[in-house]
């Protein structure tokens, strides 16, 4: 009998769901009528809006656990349906006391609330919230935040735009998105969040995510453009993360965001100190700026810890703070395969890293600092220590010390291993054009192995300036010319120009005949297995010095039979794999368009080619090379 009752109840619930109601509305009053009916009619509801202007303050208050969908009529674009609060409060309020899923799509909601601290769209439910293909614009003479979700399970915002058009005075204009009170996760995908301005109203002008305490939540921001947002006095001009969450930020562009703050920073992204697992991959950070009057800057990004991999940081600025970092300020984690170019700061032109790090396969190029550390400012202070391998530091400049890098081993048996890096063309007005290393106490360990530290300039120590004692300081198998300071042990170093392939084009591979080839120490601590290009670290008799291993024997990935000839069939197969995003047996995954272009260039010039060394893929040149 009990099973029969349960089955009957389930059947009744299904039948009610099948009686879901559709509402087709054409006026503001019809829209509110539909919201009122849907709040208590005991079934799922879908409200279809026709093209037109819907002016008013629309309200949905429900105690039921039924879904509500609000969307455009078929064939009507989001820009043809406009909801407008007329400057007297929020435009659309959706509040569900029970577990109800809410879906909103294909409409425009004007941010015209009359108050920069209120929101055009406010949502609260125990169910899931999904917002797709919506436009939330704010005119220059209006005020109002975009989206506020104060309670939900999972939140998804995708293919939507939250844009302020024009500029206003320095008061709060309105945050783009404010997400809080969620028990599940957050996904923001393929959105545009631009031109938002707030002042003294918390962090995150573009997007603020507050996970709160309790169970760990997951937050993902991907494939979006976050630009020209301004935090007038607070952290995170673009995005702010707070609370017990993990964050994944991938494939986005952050450009022109600004933050001004007493302590903190992160003009593009600011992650609170309780967010300990941040992952940033494949993003572009362009021209963001942070003005921080205390410790901690990060012209683009400020994180506690995590992984920063495969990002481009170009033209970002952090200024005024003690440890600024033009692009990045961070306190522990992995920094890998990033490009830091043309960033500037008071200290740490590209980055300021305070803690224990693995720093590998990065490029620090033409960054600058008014004070110390033109490229990288690194402070490490416990036995776990930091490792820097396969990095390129070139043409960075410092107004004080450490043109390429300034490193401080700050007691507590701190350790730093610098292995197979290249420092060249860096300058400082005082100490250490390439490297300035300070050892604070008597128990630190410093290992400098297999590096090219050459062609730098400073008032003292053109290539290296070292101070302090420590327990062990080794300078082994490096190409270095001028060193100020004394290492405990310095052996097998060479005073010889490395002979770079084409430094005028930022190609710092070495040419055939360079004395740095096969001159490294294979027993170096934390020796990487591959070089900056991802090729095997030992290509010759033994490991080379510098971030690139010399190799003029490798063939183009399209040339699967390794005969130094690219045939028409080989090119066609390679190009087809690239076009269809297919895996290839060798080379970069996914296939790089530059590799395809190079294969076509070789084919059009006879097909025969040779490996001249230098940057991939231009190292493969037509002809035999004889």
C-alpha cells in the first residue's frame, strides 16, 4: 500500500508538471499579471515577451517549488525587448522561498534604478539560476547595478552583456554582477562586462563573487571580456573573489580595468586571502592598473596562491605600494608558461612573488620598475623555497637594483634554485643589472646553475650582485661576466658571449658554436627535463646553459618520416588536422597556426628544408642549408 501511494504521488507530480503554463505578453501590465499568476498556480511557467518597451518595477514572490522561465518570443531579438525600471528602483525582482529553478534569456534589462547600489535584476531562490543571452546596459546619465543573485544553488550566466555606455562622475555608477549565497557553484561563460564603476561599496566593480563559509564552492569564469571597469576605492576593478571557493579563470580578456585601494589591489582580478586555490590559464591581461597605498599591488592580478599558466600580461601597471608587481602579486604557487611584457611598477615591474614558488618557462621582457626588480621581485623565507627554471629575462630595467630579477632569501633556512635561465640586456641604476640576490641570515641555501647571465649592466655587478652569508651559495656552470659579491663555491663558469641567434627580434636561442652548448651541469638541482620550447633538455652531449637547449636536428611536426622534406600530402594532412582541431603525433597540441603557415612556406619553396636553430617554427628554413 505504501509503495502504491508513493507511485501515485509521483504520477500526480509528473501530471502537474505536464500542465505547465505558457504566458504570452505584450505589455508591462500583462507581464506583471503573468508573474503574479505564476507565483501561485502550482505548476511550471514560461513567460514569452513580445518586442516592445516594458516600463515598471516587476515583482515575482513565490513560495512554490516550480520553475519559472522568462524569455523572448521566437524570432524576436534580445535588443527588441526592453525592461526599464524608469529610475525608481530595481527593474525585475525574482524571489522564491522554495527550491525553484529560474531561467531568464533573450531580453534587455535597462540598468536605470536611480541608485548605483541597487540592481536592475535581483534573484533569490534555493534552486538553480540560469541567465543567457541577456543585455543589461547602463547609459551615461543613468545609474544601477546589473545582476544580483543573493541566494541560489548553482548560478550560470552566459552569452550576456553588462555594459556602461559613456562615463559619469566619480560616484558609484553600478556594479556589473554581484553573486552571493550560493550553495553549489558559479559559471560565467562568454560574457562581456565593461565600463562599470563603483566607489566605496566593496570589491569587484565588474563582477563580485562571495562564496561565504561552509562547504567549498567552485567558481569558473571563462571565454569572457572584462574591460574598463573601475573600483574607485577598493579591490578588484574587474573581478573580486571572496570566501571558501576554488576559482578557475580561463580564456578571458581583461583590459583597462582600474583599482585604487589602501591595501590589496588586483585591477583585473582580486582574490581574497581565504581563497587558496586559484587557477588562471590562457587569459590575456592588457593595460590594467592598480594604485595601492599599502603592501600588495598586482597591476592586473592579486592572488594568495594557486597556478598561473599560459597567460599573457602586457602593459599592466601597479604603483605606489611597497610590493606592487606590475602584472601579478601572489603569495605561493606555480607560475608557468606565461609572457610578461611591458609591465611597470614601483617594485617588481612584472611580478611580485612573496612565498614559495615554482617559476618555469616564463618570458619577462621589457618590464620596468621605478625601484627594485625590473622584471621579477621574489621573496622566499622557508625551507620549501622556490625554484626558477627555463625562464627568459630580457631588456627589463630597474631604477634601483635587480634589473632582471631581485631575490631575497629571508632567513628560516630559505632556499632558492636558479637553474637554466637566461638573463640578458637587463639594466639597473644601482646593484645587479641581471640579478640582485640578498641573503638575510646564516642558514639559507642558494644554487645558481646552468644559467646565461650575460650582457646586463648596473652601477655595481653588471650581471650579478650578491650580498649576505647563508649556509650554502653556489655559482656553477654559468655564462657570466661581472659578479659583485662572493659565492661559497664558484666553478666551471665561463666568461664568454653566448652568441644569441637574433636578440633584435627577441630570439635568445644560441647559435651553433656557442660555448654555452654542452657546458651545463647535468647534476644541477631541480634540472628540468625539457627546455623553454618543450624540447628534451639534453639534445647534445650534455645539458646546455640557458633557457633554450641548442638543437638543429629536429624536424617539423608535419614531416612524419623525418626526411627534411614536406610533401604536398604531409602538408595537407597537417593542415586538415589543424583545421578540424585534431590531435597530431608530435609538436604543440593543439596545432599552432604558425606551424601550419611555416609548413606551407617550406612547401611553396620546394619542400626541402633544414633546421638552422633559433625560435620555433622559424628555425625551419627552405633549402639544405649547405
